[in-house]
C-alpha cells in the first residue's frame, strides 16, 4: 500500500487500535498521526504511548479515561461500546489531542534532550586524542554467503545462509565496543548513558515459503535473574 492510500485509510477510520510491541520502550508514529487526523486511539497499558505520557506526569486514571486499556479483552469491549457512538468518539478524539499534543510537543522534547545531555556530560571527554587510522580492509564475502542485510537479501535457495554479527546488525541502543587493533568486542548498553531500546533491531521482510533455521549466541558479563523469579 502506498503512503497516500495508507494515510487515507487511517483518516477515514472511526477508531485506531494500537497494540504496539507490548513494550514500554518502543512507539510507532501511526497512533500519533491518527490523533493529529482526528481519529481517536485505543491503546494498551504496556506500550510506549503510555510510558511517554506517564513520564510527562500524566496519571494512570487520566490515561484510562483517554483511551488506555489494560488488556486485549478490554480493547475489544471498549471498541464495541464506542464504534457506533459518534459523539463519544469525537469527545475522545478532542481530549486525546489536547493531552498528547503536550506530551509530544517540540518544547518538551528539547527539554528532555537537554536533561539527557546533562546526565551523560560527565562521562564525555572534552576532546579526543585518538589518532584516526585508515579503515580496515574487509575480507571479500564468499559466494555462499548472502549480503549481510536482513532487510533486502535473505536466503532464497537451498544451501544459502546469512551471517549477522552484533558489530553490524541494526540496534536502537548499545554502541559497539572495540579493543586493541580495532577488533570488535561487544555491544554494551550502560544505565545512565544509553537510552533504553532494542539491542538487536532488524526488520525481517516477507520470505519465500520454506523451512528456515535460525541460531543466536548471547553472552553476559554477569548472571541475570529473570524478573519475577
């Protein structure tokens, strides 16, 4: 679907249902775009939309009154009750726009950026004395390998495979760490320095029908106990 058709579909909708990634640290543009078009949005508690509003000082009670749902089941119930009530939909749209235009305002975004810069300022060197060397020559990829881009070039025939490394794979946080001789060591995300986000963030497009094998190796510098155990 092209962009014109996509946004026309949103603009002509009565209601926008935002599920998201069930993550507090990821937010798509589409629910915000829907609000700007006057389309009311129902969204889950476990979403970036809720987290940003909560960080801005909006109460959970107000969010509940302004489209937030605790579960998929509640989403279904509220959708059924609102869908044919045009006055309630218009009222929800007005209240959401008034609320979230402040949460996602340019002024607030700049304030957050300044606060983040102040938090990491002590850990930044005033100047760098490192000598920039010429880039290393990469080895030529063997014919059996595919181009290391999961977005555009996945295996399509028997015997082909794609290898990804943490050095080159897409990520929202955790810069790469290099050791001596510019050798890659790891990706490292530190609290107070790096923003929360996905350490591995690659979008897998449609793949040909078939059987695929995936493997991943993760290492940690310390033992981490799962939440709730």
